[in-house]
């Protein structure tokens, strides 16, 4: 087979397209295979967009550089691959990320509270509260003159970065209490939620913590739990079963 | 010409190899051109490593994902391209970045204070001082119970992340005062210094702020100012002149 990764992806997509709202390939695993991987990533995006134009595509690339350089990533992600959305690091600030943010036709999903066990090292730091935007919200801080870094990033993205109404936040399923706080700070801004499945996140807690005022607003992602549900020839069929099970469980708690 | 970017890079490298200590291609501009760009990036790394094995190669990729995913980036950057070093976002914490940090044969250059005008949005936030590691240092904070986020990241990388002695920090030439502070916090850890040239950083201020105790420790980078010094046929010759001028100026202030 000339394009084994594309053939695999196509089988997964065809088996799950009536169940899911989005596909989120991670750029790392394609880059690892060099130009061949990149080609198969592009084929995958093109296939989804042509055959299932109503399904959102997200490149999980966790990019962010200075402004002029981000123009290069915009070309790769939005123009070459044709992805609808991308995941981004907040650390360089809004000014650097403008090449992404100004693309009104595309979505910018900013890392806020990530799903990994060590995410608190910087994300949970207590910062001096800089303004009164948190007034009236319970941030859970013992001392009401501080807030957590991830909370401040959530506020900045929702109040300052989102003038084109094209921003979302990454909030891991492994931190439902933090998800509740972020939801209380940002209103109905949607979340991309990794961490279900192998990483240990719980669907019931996630849905209860994260739904917006219209009982919507979550793209809950399971990657390895679905695509590697079976290593046999029935991998696509098993992926469909897992995806359906997950969808039913999500809807049970809405 | 089948590989115009490679031909350009080769000419720049051959014209400057006796003047510089490192080359730092930025992944974004190659990714923007799809699998063709990736191929030319690989050819560039291979050329430098074969012809000039003593010169360090840095992929400016500003990556960072959760642990299992970083394994994919490690394959792309260190194994496929063969880069000696990579630039990384700190936001997910040490635990997530271990696949990079544990590569003792490779360098991890962590974003600390970036050169862009809006870098202060999060990097300059005042955080509650978490421990006594700053005691005896003047951090310049009005209030000695706080420190800046970028200062804390510098401390974490130098005290907690660097057990393989393979870490560096990105500190922009556009912020010499902040560079001075970082130098006072981390001892002789080397810095990668972007921001000279088009971005407005000053060589004299940078060298005076950033040298370590042995009057070394800085990789000062100019990208556009050197590779685009001339748009004519003499681009390589002009790049050499600019690189030489910059080296002489750096050495003048050591």
C-alpha cells in the first residue's frame, strides 16, 4: 500500500462520519514520518472536506511564533491543508497571534488548562489580579486578590482576543473543577476537550462541568480510545462502536 | 530549479560558515510550502551537518504537546531532520516535555522572554513568589513577594528541567533589562537571542546584558537582516558582509 496512513484514516472516517462533529488529526504524528506523512495528512483533510463537508476539521498543531512567522503556519494549516481550525499556545500573546485571529473564516483554539498530569506547573500559578473583571465570580482562590494563570488566559481570550468570534479554549477533561471555573468566566465560548479515554477523563464530570447555557459548547475528543479500539482487521467497525458508545454517554448527561 | 529554497540556503551557508556558530531555520516557512518545503528543510539540515559538522543546527519550531505526542515531534525534529536543538513552549510543563528533555544528545531551548512587542501580555504577569529561590537576587519587583512569569520559567528550567544539562532559554534582544534579570537568575545557562535587525534589538545592549561569567553564553540571531540583505544576485556575498559586520560588533562589546 502506497499510503497506509491515509487508507487507515479513510476507513475510520467512513465508519464514524454520521456520529461525530469533528476530526482532529495531530500534526506531530504525521511530521514524524517526514514529507510522506505530510502528504497523507493533506490527503486526509481533502478527503474529509470533500466527502463530509459539514464535519469540522481541526489540526492539533499547538503552534505560536512571532507575527511574521505565524503567517507561515497560517499558510500551512489553513491554506495548504485547508483545516477549519487550529490549536495554539498563548504564551506570546495576542499581538503575535493576530495572523491566526484575523482569519474570520477559521477557528483559533487556545490552550487554557491542558489535560496532562503536569499542566499545573505554570498554568495553576497564582497571579496578581489585574482588573475587576472577575468581580462577582467565585474563582476558588483563598485570597481574592489573586487568580490562576489559566483563568487569566481564559479571560483574555474571551474578552480581548475574540473580536472575530472565532476563538475557543482547550480545557482538559482530566480537570473538571477547573473546567467549571473557566465556563463561569467565559460565558458560551466553546471548549475543545481532550483527555477522555486513555488519559483518564470522565465523561459525566466533563459534561456536567462544561456545558454552556444552551447545553452545548463542547467538542469532546477521544483519539487513541477510538482509533486504536482494535488492532485487528475490524478496527474501523470497533472504532464506530466506541464512537457511538461515547456519543450516547455524552448525551446521557446533557 | 527543482529545489530553489535549498539552493538559496546552500549559498547562504557556504558564504557564512566560517563566521557563524549556528544555523536556525524556522519550520513555519518550510511547512507553508507543504511536503516540498519539508523536503528542502531536510536537505538543508543534511547539507550543513555533512559539510560543516562543527556548526550547531537549531530547528526553530516552537513545539510542545502532551508527552505521548511530543514523541512524534522528537522523531520529526531530532531523528528525521537531525537537528541538534529545538525551540519549545513552556506552557504544558516539564512532565509533558520529557521526551525532549531526556534526549541528552540534543538541546532544548525554552521560550522565556520573547522578542515580540506584545510578549508581556502573559510573560510579564506578576505571580506570587512560590519559594525562596530568589532570595538575594534583585528581581526589580516593587513588591518582593512577587516575581514575573518569565522569571519563574527561567528558574524552573535552570533548577528543575536541566538535569541533563541540555537546556537553554529564548530571551529577546528587544528586552535587555529583562535579559539582565534572567542572567542573574540562571547563572551560565546559554541564551538564544532573537530580535536583532528588523525587530529593532540593539547589539551593544544585548551583549552587555546577556554575557555569562565567562563572557560567553549567547547565540545572537539575525534572520531577515542577513538572508535578505540583498535581493539581487549578490545575496550570498551581501549576507556574508552582514554576518561579518554583526560578528565584529558582537565582539566589540565582549
